[in-house]
């Protein structure tokens, strides 16, 4: 049957343990060290990314606040400008109405004077026509 040589078994075990020790020092420890460094770098990058996300959200909020404030300022400026324009337009309209009313009053007064002149003129002509008619009638 199979013979198991204890010395060979012992030497194989020692060689295996020495191989594990050498591999541990040469391969596994540096590999695990680099993997640990890589994990730490990834964690730090994730922290930086989260921090950047927070900064981005803060900047977005500030930008939205600035936009809102700018919109409110522009609305107030526009309202003031509209109010000034309305006041100016109302002044111009009232001035134009006053001017038009004064011209209308002048027109009415000149019209009244012309109507009186016409009335007197027609009265005079009527009197002249009546005289002429009376003369014609008396001459017949």
C-alpha cells in the first residue's frame, strides 16, 4: 500500500509554511497595504464628492436666491418706471385737456361774438329789406 513517510510530510509542511511566510511578506502584505491605501483614497474621494455636492447645492441655492432677488428688484424698478410713466402721461393728458379746454373756451367766445355779429347783421339786413319792401309797396 501507500507508505507515508513522516519525514517527507514534515519537510513538505515546513516548506509550505515557509512558502506562506515568504508569500505573505512579499505578496500578501504589500497587496493588502496597497488595497488599504486604495480604499482610503476612495473613501477620501467620496467624502470630497459629498462635500462638493453640498457646495454645489449651496451654490445653487445662492444662485436661486440671487435670481429671486434680481427678479424682485427688476419688478420694483419696472413698477417705479411704470408709475413715473403713468404720472408723466397723466400730466401730459391733463395739460392737453387744459389746453384743449382753453382753446374750446376761446372758440366758444369767438363763436358767441360771431353769432352776435351775425345776429346784428341779419337784423340790419332785415331792416333794410323791410324798408325796401315798404318803398316798393308804397311805390306801387
